[in-house]
């Protein structure tokens, strides 16, 4: 083998090792982040701050950790929430009811919290009635 070919192979091997090392460092950081997040969730559970029973909260924290380790736990964006809200309105077949549902999800004042049992939305819509003909 020529000297220049050996040098190329050595350089390529060095670059490959750097890439692997970088990937391992990233995986270790991700693992530490997952473990840190899990510990925070466990503290919330034990402190009674989750709004759930301790057993349920611990089970959810463990499930979220497992999904994060499988790389299947992505942070939700506001776009995801909006799409979810709109999909919930698709159950209405009547266009007026569906439109009213969409308005409730977008332009309504809210009260309550998830920890408190739910969020209530209020939507006031004025619908003209049928005129009554006097007899």
C-alpha cells in the first residue's frame, strides 16, 4: 500500500472515531436529560403537585421516561394542540355545530386548571329564533 493511501485510511479512521465519540457524548447528555426530567416528575408526584394519585403519577412518569428513551416522546407544539382541538370538532356533522365548536376552542375565556379537574370554556352565540305569529 502506498504511503498516501495509508495516511488517507488513518485520517478516515480518525474522523470516524471522532463522529462515534461525539454521538456517544450526545447520547449520554440525552440520557442525563431524560433521567433529570424523570427525577423532576417523581418529585412532583411525591410532593402532591401533579393532581393525580401517587401510583398513577409514578406510572405516568415511568412511561414518559421509557418513551423518551425510545425517542418517541416529542415536545408538543402549539400547532399540535390546535390541530387536536380542530380534530375534536370533526365529530359534528352539522356545519353550524362544527363551526361553533371551532369558535369555542379559539375565542373563549377559560377557567380552571388541568390539576383542578379540567378547563372550562365559555362561548356565547346568539341564534335568531323563529318569530311567533300572534293569533
